[in-house]
C-alpha cells in the first residue's frame, strides 16, 4: 500500500512540476513579446534623435 502511495505522490509532484515549467515558458513568451513591442514603439515614437529605450 505504501509503495503505491509513494508512486502516486511522485507522479503528482512530477505532473505539478511539468505544469509549472510549461506555465513559466508561456509567461516568458508573453514578457518577450511585450518587451519587443515596447522596444519597437519606443523606437518609432522617438522623434529626431534616437533615444534610449531603457530607463537605467
């Protein structure tokens, strides 16, 4: 009984980790798209001289 519970617990942990990693990939993709859009919009809206697109 205990080995079955351990296997089920391991499967649940691995499924949760896989789901979390997949969600992190989607979040990273969304952040990349937003960053690229911000880069392009900042480059287009800069009139005359080319200003820096970052604030640091």
